[in-house]
């Protein structure tokens, strides 16, 4: 199911991240490393692990998209 609002937000956020990275090269790589570190430091007994993992997956996808476009 398509969600135009979510897709528009993703489009705008991707553009913002790319502009920021152009002004501060390496920023996206730093953010990717930060997300990876945060994911790795999750406690084993965290509530809603599946949901939290999906959040990290989406964040990594967004950062990867912005980093390669």
C-alpha cells in the first residue's frame, strides 16, 4: 500500500541529508556508524524488539539511500 505522505517525507528527508552531507562530508557515514552502534548496544530484553529492529532497518535504508544518491 502506498502512502504519499510518508513517501513525501522520505523524499524531503533524503534531500536534506544529502545537502547536509555536501556541506559536511562524511556526516552520513558517521550517522550510519551511530545507528549501527545503537543497534548493537540494545539490551537483550528490550520491549518490542521486532518494532525497534524495524526502526533501525528503516533508518539504515534511508541513510544508505541518501549516501548513494
